C-alpha cells in the first residue's frame, strides 16, 4: 500500500486479499503470543506450588517435632512416657475433630 497521496493501481480484489492475509497473520501471531504467556504463567505457578509444597513439608515436620517436645516435657515433669504420649495424641486428635466440625458447619452454611 502506498502512503503518499498518489492513487494505487492495485485492484480492490488485491487489497481485500492482502487484508485477509494480514488479518490471518495477525490472528496467528496473537495466538502464539497468548500461548507463550500461558506457558510462562504455568511455569511460574508450578514453581510457586513447589515452593508451597516444600514449606508445607517443613511445617509438618516442625509440628511433629513440637509434639515430640511436648511429650518429652510431660515426661520431664514426672509423667510416664506412654501416658504423656497418649495425652498429646488425644489433644491433637481433638484439635483435628474441632477443625473438621468447623469445616462441616462452614460447608452447610454455604449450601
């Protein structure tokens, strides 16, 4: 296409054909760009998920060590080892039960 003020000697058919070709190319390029952006976002999300998983594993391990420390603390104040472990286990299971009940109530409120 000519930008100058001179008239072009291309036919309308040629102009429309060029327009169709250019539009098709533009659509293909936009799709390729969208694919590339999605790949980048997926890679970032996967990396973030892996970091959260690692943090979760470490938090779980830390919690288990904390429970062991509570058991050892109870033993140090004079409780028998099996009783100290039983007390901690019952408290942990009770906490889990309360969380499940709260989650169930929360689910019923939304339904």
